[in-house]
C-alpha cells in the first residue's frame, strides 16, 4: 500500500491555486466592451448612443436648468458584503434620485462608474444590471453611460444623476425663512433600525417578523420621492433629503440658512415597525432622530403654501408631516419630546 504525503508548503500551494483560479476566471470573462454590451447597453437610454461612444448626448428642455448630483457607494461603508446585487443597484441610483427630488428636479438620466473587485462574477453583475434597469424604470431616470474598471480593493460604484428644472427654479437648502413650517415626507428612522437589526439586538427579538422585514427592507431599498419633485419646487422654500440623519441634516440646513428650528418630536412620523421598536427599547428614539439613510424629503414651507403641498403629496401617495417651525437664532434645533427638550450635537454622518 502506498502512502501519500502533503506538500511541505500547503499554504503556498493554496495561494497559487487561488491565483490560478482567478486567472482562469478572468480568461473566460468578457472584456470591457463585451461586458458593457451584454449587461448595460440593453438598459441604456437613447442619449447613451448604445454605449458605443465615449460620451452621451443630451439636449435639455428649452428654458430649463440642469441639476447634477453624485454619490459614491463603497462596500462595507454604504452597503454590506452579501447584500443582494439588485439591492445595491437600487440604492446606488435611489440615493441620487432623492437628491434631485429635494432640488425640485425631474430625473433625466444618470452615469455609472463601477469598480469591480477581482472576484466578481457574471451572475452578480447580471443581477446588478437587472436591478439597475428596474430601478431606472421605476424612477424615470435612464442610464446614459459611464465606466467600468477593475478594483484592487472593495467594490465601489459612483452614480452621477442629472435632472431638470424650469430656469431659476431649483430649490436650495440655504433659503429657509423664519416662520416657515418644517415638513418631512414618509417616516423617519426605519433604515437606521433596519441596519441595527444586522447585529441582532435584544429589542429585535420583541418585534414581529413583518416589522423586522419592513425595517430590513427600508435599509436595503430607499424610496426616493421623485414623484413629489414638481410639488417641492412649487411649494418649498428650502429643501434637502434626509441622508445623514434628521437631526444632523436639519441642523445643517438651518445653519446655512442662518436660522434655527423648534421641532415637536412627538410629530416626527414613525412607521408602526419603528414605533414598536421604540416601545421595546425607549432609548432607540434618539437613534431614530439621528440615524441616516432615510432618503425622505426635509423642507420648509410658507404656511400659505401648506394646503397645496399636502394636496400634491396626497395626489402621489406620499405621506407629509409638519414637525416644527423655523425660528430666529443660530443655535442647534431644539427637539421637544414627551415633556423634555434636547439639542442633538452629534452632527450628521461624515466620512472624515
């Protein structure tokens, strides 16, 4: 009977095997032109010229301004390894469309830069492209072009979205006026709680399965309120989207407008799932107020325009809540909740 002995340097052989596998995979992968033609050209708009040129061609509507915004998403920073590719694609486009909506801009199209790690697979990319095409259709924001490269680090993607507004009508974040009502769409805090569920906190065990599923979905799939863009530009005095937390983003908007705010925290809209979480663990209310990734619209509205804004929001099935008022001063906004007062000094999320 013969005996076999393991190689002296199994770890070294394992590394060589892995490199060999990667090389073999790369030999059978499509090149950049084939990749673009297969996965992205089918979902591109006419202005993208079939993604066969170096640039897209877009003619703005007459008497309209272009509004441009860009956001980068990095694996393990903006989404987690293992998140479904379709969800990553939807989030990448959704967060940019949300920025356009806050400016009162109607989506026109977007550019995508995609840096794929060495171990990317065609199955992952096919699912990503499918989700991206679905999101582009849902948001009325088609693909116009972009770039695809190989990354030596984490998966990274950047979307630059373009929108249009009638000339001079973009809604800024710097123009809140004393006496304006402060409004917010949808519900607040769901995404932050959905992300927190990933660490299996004690309060999560008290929630029903539907509530957990709702919060998890709100983290994975932002819901930009793009159908509200026309109403924002018609009714809002100042606006931005809630990407880095209600308290921090409100403070940012008030600061650049040279004013402050008083917020009735009991009027900040919570979903049934978020309310159940706060009832299970009351301290979560502060995570709700400061957590990011809501992608709701935060705006100030002159009182005379509120009824019109409500009707416009109702017509596109978007919940609208009045949560406070703009006041004179330069101090941090004050949040009044259940008889107590608090000023949040945590600021909004920052990468640096």
